[in-house]
């Protein structure tokens, strides 16, 4: 937070309990500390006080010192990572071959013109993808349709802005482009083809770009088919080097529920200190992708401090750095942020700055969220996956139990966050969440549930979590799958999941 925002947040939390801030408060001392934890500590230190209590710098320093003491006493002690002296990993003999394609995270003022430019960028780029479907010649523009007579067949593309069910039980959707808007009617016909189209229409979501094939009937287009941008069927790439890629996310270092013993056991496995059954696979790993929420963060949700073992954000990242530094140096590690991490919340998120996560190792790379990583000719699209919440809530049949299905829906729409407002995005001149290039592997996290799927030749993987089940997940009935590490073997072109749940 900026200085004024820090003061405003702390003042708001304290005001209901009869506290007010002194004018001499130094915000530099407060940085990296959760305001909820700080306000709770100030109130705790002044129990029994009556009337208005002024919080000055002396009181602030005492509260910060107590928080630091609490954090030190609660901080998990890193378990020593075991290294096998006789371990001869095959990946150490293979030269690294990687390329990083970060997504720009340009800032915007949030003006009307910014939003217009953002959606125009989305529309034009996905219309170009739709135009590549040779079976459909898209009408030049929605505005052109006013010149067409009823009965004329058209294929028209636009951004979906509204969808309702009419009193007759039909679905009416509105799509628009730069030239106007069109009302699309999906008739609730009882025949097989009608039912199929009606079911597809129920899966339409706001702000996605689609094409509609149909017939003009007065002010409407009577839909015959929905054309999503989708991805073409791809052949699997042939990779000669026998290397593997490990995927992980939602580590949540600093949480009371971070499963540190299991995570440390996994690091020991990477170092060859494992049973011989899976030792060969460990030795193949050349790359690791850490897909966001690498620490638990500070003040991410109300009363977050109650769930934290480490109350200082810099200490959380320092602990993470120690774990990463235990990874063998021949393995290249790519770290991207998520919604719990202390970077810009709006997506695309920039890479971690050095002052937050400073690891001066040539094999460790901070990348944007999302980003594309080309690893031995394999295009890996890595995205934390915050938009999965809005897809799961918007598309019928989606659930947190199968995140891979929601990821497939994003591929079909060729956009990582199609529902505007589902998560915070930056409305820049170019929509940098469009999936222009079809990946070989799509990796996400966020849901805390492992999932694997192949679609049109694209490998879809959700890498679960390294955090135990939270109270919120218990209330929601969500069962996470912690400590299951998906590993992709490039030469075999398949996944193996290594289970670390039973280790202590």
C-alpha cells in the first residue's frame, strides 16, 4: 500500500475501538506488516484503557516489536534438505534450453478511453482467430447487417454484453462490435439439434468474443450455431532430450497450514535422497515452474493474521528464498506471482522485484503472471489462475473439484480472463490476456486441486497446493489435493504425479 493508504487502513481499524493516530506516525516503520495484525496488537497492548487513546510512535514501535517477537516465535524452522552424494541426475548433463516471454503489465489511468482500447484490442485479436476458421466467412461488421433483408444468412462476431432468458423460455444474447449491436435469439426447440444449441447458449459468458452463424429475422438473428475461437487439433511435439518439468503452485509459505515437512521432503527428493523407485524421475527434472501464491501474504482477506505463522511479508519471502536455494543448481526455476503475493494485484502481474524476492542465482528466474516459457521447444503457458473462480461460477457444470474443466473453457475462449470484473485486470491499450499462441502445456494453480487433461493435443495441468485444508475450504466442502507434484516427461510426453502427502 501507499503511505496514505496504510494510514487510512490502520486508522479505520482502530477508530471503532476508541483509538486515533498521532500526526507523527512514520509509515516506513509499518511497511511489510499487516494492518489487521498491527491494529490487533495495539488494542491488545492497551487493554483497560478508557476514552480516546492516541497512538504515537512509541506505542507503534512497541506494537511492531511485539509482532516481530510473535513472528520469530511462530516462524517454522526450515527442515534440513538431504542431499545424496551418490546421486547422478541425467538432467545435470543436459544443457538448459529456455526462453521467457513475459506479458507486459503496463499501467493505465482507468479512463473510459483505456477501457475502450482494451476491449477493442480483445475484439480485434480474437476476431482474427475466428476468421482463421475456414468454414466461416465472418460478416464485415454488425453495422452491415442493417442493409440485409430478413432471411439472409450471416456469420457475425462480437463481444457478448448480455444474456437473458425470455418469458417464452428462449435465450436472447446481445453482441456488439465497433459498429453496433446485434440481438441473437436461441430458440428452445425440442429437437436434438435445438437442444444442443440451447445448451451451448447457456454456457455463454459476458465479455467473451464469439461468432454466430444464423439467419436475420426482423430485429434478431436466429442462431443456428455458436463459433468459439477454440484451438486447433495439434500433433504432439517430438522432444529428443529426456528431460522433465515439475509444476507447483500455491505453496503459501508463512501460513500456519503450510506443509513444510512435505515440501522439504520434496526438495530432498530433487536432491536424490529418495527411494530408488522414483529416483530416476527426480534426476530427469530440468525445470520447475512455481505458479503463484508462493507465500501466504499479509492482509489478503479479513482476519488473515490469525492464519499466519509468519506475520512479516519480507520474512515470508526470505523463507521461500531459502527453500528455492536448496533446489539443485542445474534445475532452472521460474517463479510467477499470484493473488496472495505482494505485487500489483491487477493482471498481468509484473515479476517479483529484487527488494521482495532477491535470489542471485543464475538458475532462478522471476517472470510475469501470466508468461510463456519455451522449454526445449515446448511452449508452456503459465498463469496463476485467479479467473478460474469466475469461470466456475459462470459456466454450468463447472466445479472446484475439476479445475482442468474450467481451464479447458479458457482455452476454448482463447482468453485467460474473459469475464471482466471476475478478477482485477489492467485496462491497457492491448489486452495481454488473449491466448494468441496455442501452448503445448497450459499450467495453472489457485484452486488447490490437482487436475490433468489433454485437449486437442494441449496438456492441461493444475498443480494443486502445498497448504493443508483451510477453514474456508471446509465450509465450502472443497477437498484440496496438497503435496501432489505433477511432473511432465518431455520425451514420453506424459505426466507422472509424485505423492508427498504421506511423508513426515
